[in-house]
C-alpha cells in the first residue's frame, strides 16, 4: 500500500531558485496541490491551485503538471 502525501518536483526552465511541486493526497479519490517552492528549503513561494476528486493517480499527476505549465505560461501580474 502506498503512503500519502506524495511530492513530485518539476524543474522550471530559466529558474535557479524555485521548482514546481505537485503534492498528491488520497482520500476516497485523489486531490492535488500545485505550488512553486524554494529549491533549498521547499517552502511555498507561490500557491498555484488545488484539484479535487480525481479517480486515477496518473491522471491526477498529469493534471497537476498541466495546471503548473499553464500558470507558468501566463505573464506575472
């Protein structure tokens, strides 16, 4: 049996101090927290989004990565 939460880290191009973090939690289904964190301390720099009630583990991770990619494509406000 797998333990949760599980963290997955995504490299951000042209960014030396921050990385993307996809945190996968499981209740009945999967929930995903998407953040940009500091590389060294892993402290949250920017909360991006949350996704809820995804039935498939791989789909949950892929959806988190897609949300992070879409966020990074937008100009900073």
